[in-house]
């Protein structure tokens, strides 16, 4: 009976998913008037009553905001319906006295023990079996009982804190995903979704190619669990359904909080990125563009390599993505590292460099995870600003300098605006489809990152766009990595951008399959063929294959093809590069084609990082986007925008352990950090891991 009730509820939920995004727009709270500087704070974890001392140290460090409560459901609600807000009230009172603002997190990403005991069905059933209790994020976010209990604690918490003057906003849930939930109730909801999309089963079977290996579904009651599927179309559709579950869940939470919060309090979420030892690429399990619609302001978690491996690329990528989710709106860094893993302990100067790098991408808040390092459990060695002795340390002392500068310059630096002319087109569908096959074992994000990083190193700033982006006119160059799965409408929209005068740069494995991960039964690259003026029917992993051509540059190991190569034959395109190989040398490796008033480049192989940069340099120049920032190159990173006062501002970020003196190539201004004038042609002096912030037209600093 319980299972049938859940299944019915989930089926209804599945039907409701089709209307996502139709909710009326909310009037967003006003943007902040200064940069926020903060940390997550857990009074519940403290080894002793040191709240007053923590607040004193926060004030000394210039901390202006803390995030609380998102991790402590079991403390807030000791048993069903019995609430204890002691720690919340203590922290709110202490922060209010100190003038520190508070963001309250809904505590729903880690369920309490009593909930798992009383309602074990709230634990997710994944493809690997039932989730055990212990880890966080082990629940089925669509389970009706979980939703009922989550609503109970959310409403109680928000009603309790909403009128407190220190509370400026709410974080809904935490790094939310579907957590692999795929039990019978979720499978039934997915079938309901498929009935909506394909009322005729014959259409479903044809679109997904289910005749293969007798996977054909001849009656809806025969629809199997997707957990064992060998069909990428079916698996891709289920992955999309799971992402939609996340979008629905966050919309549900945001609506619930908004109904109980004050109108001036904002709602955010801390989206996390795809992970590869650190934050790495777009998130496979969440459609961030869709999920962000429920929020007043986007939030992001950004963790990155440190010490000698610190490049700033992850900071820039996470910021560029978060800023793009809300059409260029500023965003909040909800979590980033202070000390973090032991291998992340920063060198002197790196914490400052990291903090200002976040601002350079458009962040209005930088907040560390977390304030004081916990003494227990799985994150014992993920350290906060304070180590487990809770005493000042070199990282804390450096944080004090950041807090002082944010306090002085925050009103000037807040609400940075950017107008980028380069975009990178990303797609969750393409990611899922590409990773279903992983040519040469490589993932979608591993293809994406070298192209993003190449643009980053040459100081060519970008936005991210996705299939939901309808207006492409702000851009002159769009880079499209591995668009393996795409509808006809997507590709036609991109091609139309080129025909209207834009520059498109497609990489290999683009246009190969339709939105159902069904390979287009036509010459490849499918609908891209005419626009790119090139075709192919064969491909192979390159073994001992080089690349040659005028755009490639002199011979060297950087000119080797890696991972994948398509054997391109131009129709109307110009050959930019050829394979250097006794057999494959007859084929083009990269082409460029005039298309309407614009241009389409097609790259048939995966280049080395260095070659990717050389190829993209040419595209940036051809698009007319090579300018003053390109006078610099990594490790000198330059990121620019416009301040609220209308003045251009340029962040000079030295990602090097050596002092540098680059010549200043922008308009005359003042370094807001040092107060020194910046004159065109004169040298800027930056120490190792140093920062300068030049405001053009400024004559003084606060």
C-alpha cells in the first residue's frame, strides 16, 4: 500500500515536471551595497562554548556574513515535530550584536536518525541498491514523506528566524542533486514522463532504437527499470528526468521559503561543479540553468588546486558559469577553501589572490567553508579558516587583510558588470550522451576544460550559454565543444548565428546524434555539415598522428593529435590543418568555412593544450576580439568589467611565485589597493601571488 501511494504521488510529480519554469517571476531583493565576506559557522560543532570569542575573531578579520543551519537538521529537530532552536538563537543574537549578517540554510540535505528509523522509505534506492544511513544526501528527494518532513522543518525554521534583523537570505538545501535515486517509485514517475513525451509506443521505440537486443517495449506495463539499460537514449532520458527532479525540488523549496520569508530576504543555492579532484567542469547531475530560475541570486561552490598548482582557472570557470546562470547577474561564492585539504594549505599571498579573483569574475560575496575545523567525522581533515586549535594562524591573518580591503573597497567593487563577446556552449544532454560512450575513455568535461583554459590563459573572457539560451546576438564568437547530443533546432540556431555574421568553432563529436542520443543516419557532422563545409564518415583514435598547417605552427610534440580524430573531407571549407601521417595525411584535421556573413570552423581532433590555445587565438583574432587584455598571458591574468560608477576596472592577478612588472596597457587610473597611479605604458609592480585593481578615471581611493 505504501509503495502504491508513493508511486501515485511520484507519477503526479512527474506530470507536474513538464510545467517547470512557468512560475511567475518574483521581484528580487535589492543587490548588496558592498562586498560580503564570510564563512559557514556551526555552533553545534564547537568543542566548547566559544561563540563570543569566535565573533570577536570574525570582527577582527572583517567577516560580515555567516551561513548557518544547513547541516544540522538532527540538532534542530530532535524528534518528529520537536524543535530546538537554541544554537540558531545563540548565533543570531551574537551576530546581531556584532553587526554580522546571517544566511540561513534549510537543513534538508542530511536527514536525522529518527527520520530514517521511522520512515526508512525516504532513503534512496539507487542502481546499486538501498542507500545506507550515515552519509549525507542519501535520500529520495521526491519521496512524499521526505517532502512532508522537509516542509515541516523548513517552515518552522524560516518562521522562527524571518523577523530577525540579521537574516538577509536563505540557502535552499545544499549542493543538491538527485543522489542516484532510481527506485520503483522513481521508475514509475519516469514512465509517466515517457507517456507524456511519446503517447505512441512505436514512436518511443523508433526514437530510442529499442529494437536492438529485444529491448523493444510493446506495452507500458512492460517498461523495465532503467537501472540496467544498455541503451544510451533511455539512460540519457532518465538522467535528464533526474536533473528535472532537482529543478523541481529546488523550485519547491524556494517557493516554500519565499512564502514565509520577508520580501527583502533573498533565496540562493550553492551549486557545485563537476568534480575531478577539485571543482572541474559543468555539473553532470544538475541542469544549473534550469534550476537557477527558482533563485533570486545564483550561488556557487568553488574548490581548486593550491600551492604550486594554483592557476585560478577553476575560480574563473565557476564564476563565469554562476554569472551566466542569471543572465550576467552577480553571484555569491557560498563556499570556497580557506585551508581545506592538507594539500590546499595556501602559500602566503594566495588567499588574497583567490579572494580578489572571485570578485574579478563578478562575485558579490566570498565565503569560506568553513570557520572552525571540525574535530569529528569524515571532514576532520577539511580545514576552515581556523585549525582545530581555534587559534590565529597565517591563513587567518591573511584573511584579516582581505576583510580590511573588502571593508574599505567593497562599496566601490560590488555589482561589477561584464559584457563578454565570447561564449562557450555547454549542454547536460551532450555531456550525458558523450559520457555514455567516452571516446578513448575521455569525459565531456575533459574536452571542455582545455578549450576554456586556453581562453583563460590568453585573457579572453567568456560567458556560458546552453540550449535554453535563445538570444545569441551579444556574442561574436561561440565555442562549441563536443556537442554530441543536440536537437535540430539547437544546431539550426547556432548555424543561424554564423549566417548572421558570427563566428562558430565546433569541435569533434558535435552534431553526431539527435536529442534522443540517436545517431543521425546521414553524412556527419549531421546538420553542421553544410555550415561547416565539411563531411566525414570515419574516425579513429590517433596513434602517432601529428597535425600540420600554417595555423598549427612549427613541428613539435605539441602538434600531436590525442584521444580522437575524424577523417574530414572538405566540401566548401578551407583546410586549416591536416593530419601528419602516412595514411591519414590525406584528410583534413581542421577546416574553416564562410557561411552567410559569418564563419564556421570545425576541429576534427583533440589537440594538446598548447595547440588548442594557438587555434583559439586565431579564432579570437578572426572574430575581431583581440585587444588590450591579450597583451598579457598567464600567469598574468587580467579580468575586466564596469563598476557601478561607470568606470572600467581591471583586475591584474599574478598567478606566479615571482614578482612581475607588466606594462600597463589600459586607460589611466589608480590601483585601488595601493593607491598608486596607473599610467599607460608604465610598469605595474606586483609581488608573487599579487593583485592590482586599476579603476580607470579614478583620482583617489577610499
